[in-house]
C-alpha cells in the first residue's frame, strides 16, 4: 500500500469515527422505515374540494423533530406543498392536513409525501419518502336543488321565507344565490327572508354551486295579492237604434295580467279590454264588465245604456205614390158623401118685371 493510499484510508476512518461519535446516522436515517404516513380519505369526487389528512406516526422511541412535511400530487407534480413542522415524542402521531381541488376528470391519481427531520439523539437531517400513495378520483352526479316559499301567497307587504334543499353533486355546496324575481338584488344564503311590497306574481330562483363548481337552479312562485278594481265606460249612454257604442275600462290593483269579459245585455259579449257593440233594437241594457286577475280575484263594473226607436225607414217611390193615390181617393169619397148629405138650397126665380 502506498503512503498516499494509507493516508486516505486513515482520513476516511477518522471521518467515520467522528460521525459515530456524534450519533449522526448514515444515509437512510434509522427513523424513516419504522415511521409511517397514512392518507385519509383515499378518494374524492372529481372537481370537488377535498380535505386530505396525513397522519405521521413516529415509529421509534426517540423524539422526532419534523422540519418540513412536503406533499406532491400527481395532477400537479411540479409543485410541492410544505404543510409545516412538528415535534413528536416516541411513538406519537401528528396529523397534517390540506384542502385541495381535485381534477375534473375521474381516474387514478397518486400522492407523494416527503418528510425532512431528525430524531434524537441523532442530529443529522434526513429526507424520508412515503408513497406514492394511491388516490381515487370518483365521478359524481350533477347537483339538484329544490326551492320552497312560505308563505307563497298573501297580501302586501308579504315577508316570504325562501328555502333551498340541495342534493347530489359534490358537497359541501359552495353557494346558494337567490334572485327574488322582483328586480331587487340577489341574496346569498340557503335559507333567506325577502319582503315583497307590491302585488304581483313573482318567480324566485335559487342557484346552487357545488364543490366541483357545477350549478343547478330551481324556481318557486310567490303571489302577492292586492285590491282589484275596474271601471267600465261607454262612448254614449243613450241614442236611437241602431246604436253603435265603444266600450272601454280602467283596471287597477290586483295581480296583472287581467282577463276581461263583457256582457252587453242583449246576448252579445266580448273578451277584449276595449270593444265596440251595436244595439239593433230599442231597450234598456245593463252592460256588465267582469275583470279577473292572475291571482284569481275578480271585479265588476256596470254601465247602463238606453236605446230608443229610430226614425221609420224611408219607403220606395212606388209605395209613396200608392199611399198618395189612396189618400186622394179617400179625400174624394169623403167629399162626395158630404156633398150628398148637405141639403141643397132651392133657387127662387126672380119676380117678373112690372
């Protein structure tokens, strides 16, 4: 053996002796293998947020000091997350946790855990690897939601409890967003209260968003009642037959849209808000308007129409001459009879001249 080789061998021996004296283990620290990491849960829904727990168990009697707890996911293998540090007494356990968003596509994934630390009385830091551990990404159903309102019908101002019940999808659900349907701002919350100040029929809608950012919507109808009134009007209330009249109305309150029913009193009818009608015969007529709103309320209004006989229709020329001739004959006959009945006065001849 050369002198140089002997010196190198001696130096290596001295270095190894110093490591042993300091209690520093060689590569593959003595605490790595006895210790373990357990993942929980082992699966999650695609696209969902999942709280993953990693339980580190110290498998030796010595105290384990953890400097770093690195986690690397197969769907994001370029980035590792350090979940912190801890000190574990002999055979103790410590749970590290993290909330992650799982991939949108179902399938098999894996998670790698690396723990950097050391155990007393050794003082050299070691990096121990656990895994990769299998993690199953499951397909999940689409979410659904049911909307209810209580009360769903009443007079204004109406305070309504809007409630949503979600199912399916990936829980927990991220958000419930309500649109009351009356033009006011959206309301966040699964169960909310909204006041409707004005009569009408409103469609309240709730949208639920699950942990996979999928959405579902549901509607519920809220009917706010109100006083319904109508007033019928006519372009004329009296005239000679045939008489054509225009009818109109003014309707307020209630719950639009409105439906109209006119009864003209002579057997005629109409369902238009404004309408015309002709009365062919003289008579007294009560025109009744009935208005029905969308909430089922009704209101009526009455207009009275008086129709008198019109002038006799002019006859044709032949008929006129016939009546004229008949009149002349009658007059002549009357005149003849009168002449016969009136006694004639005798004329006395004048006396002869002397």
